[in-house]
C-alpha cells in the first residue's frame, strides 16, 4: 500500500482511489479528506461540533432538530468519510448510538489511525455496501438515517431508487427521517428525480440548498429530508438562513413545482448521479 506522510499532509492509496488528509491552516488539529482530489470531509479534532462544509452544516441542522437538545439519538450513517457527522452527533448528543457503513475498508483504517475518535464514543463502523447492510438491519432501528455515499464523486445508481428508499423507510422508527446529500447541476434532472423517488415512499419532504444551485446556476449539494411526518420546515428555514452561506428550504407546492413531473427512479432505470464539472475542485 502506497503511503506518504509530510508535516501537513497524509497521502495513501485506499480501495476507492488516492486519499489525502490535508491540514487546515486556520485550525490547529483540523483536516480535510480528499479522494482523488475531490473534497469529502472536514474534521476538527479539537472541536468536533464545528462543521466547515456547507452541506454538512445543513445535515447538522437536521440532527439538531431531530429531537429536543441533548437527547440521544439512534443514527445510521450511510457513507463514512472522515466521520464528521458521527463526531458531531457524539459531541452534541452524548450517549447517542450510531452505526456507520463504509464500503472502503482501507479508508476506514486510514481515518481510524490518523483522525482517531474520542474515547467513550458509541460509534460502530461496519465495512460493507449501504444497501446490503440496510437489508440486514432490523426494522424500526433508527431515529435518523443519513445518506452521503459516493463512489469517487458520484452516488452509485443502486442507492438512488424507490427500492432503496423502501429499505431506508423500513429501518426508521415511527417519526424518523432520512436526510440525503444530492449533488447536481443544471438542469437538475437528477435532484428532481430524487425528490420524486423519495416522495413515493416517504411522502413528507423538504429540500435545502443554495439559491444558485436551486436555480441551476452552479453545480452543488442539495439536502433532501424525507419522512412519514412533516419535517420542521420553519426551524430549518431559520437555521439555513443564518448560515455563512444562506440556503433556501423548499416544501409543499414550491417543492412540487421544483419536481416538475419528474418520475421516481427504480432499479430498472437507475443511473449514478452526474459527475461534477471538470475543475470544480
């Protein structure tokens, strides 16, 4: 296994490509994880409640609103990266029980070694495919499922379908929610289809995103929140509006117009998410 380390960078070959851990010059014990040059995660070991990436901050808002402050949660993370959100949940909701599913075993080893978790955490990391692990997970196990799975810079096709959404819904507790990171650009066909797909299984939704991304002016990340009960739209709107890069929250008729007749995706019709434009990173 290729491995090179310098004072401010760790580079290693993992199962999915070349992983780099690059030190943040502004925060003494913070690191950014990149895979084949694409930023994947940012972690501050001194302050795990600090969320640097815009879309991760929005996922953090969903964690914050999933239950009264401080109440432990049962959370399933599909996609591990540098374990940014599991660390956030552990810091903001002590005694939470979390499971992380990551297909790249070598990446797990790298993150455990170079960015170790704090002692006393309740985070179990499982190596495997997200959908296969879902199929083996007991019904009604989790308050929150977070989907942030990428092969390189694209979400695998088999994690974008109605059948996959049904597998997620099965493991949610009553009132639980699924939050998914969706990357897309103009004409936003993939994002629209993902909203339609989730709505077919978990009918109460909202969509959080940068206004420029929602208008198709640039490629970026959108967060879909779905469940069987209405999401906390007003509270999410306030939190998203107060971010360093404010976001909008679409719901109800506005989200229906955004979807614009897009059809749900099935296993028979699925495609990976679109690749980001060259040079975006």
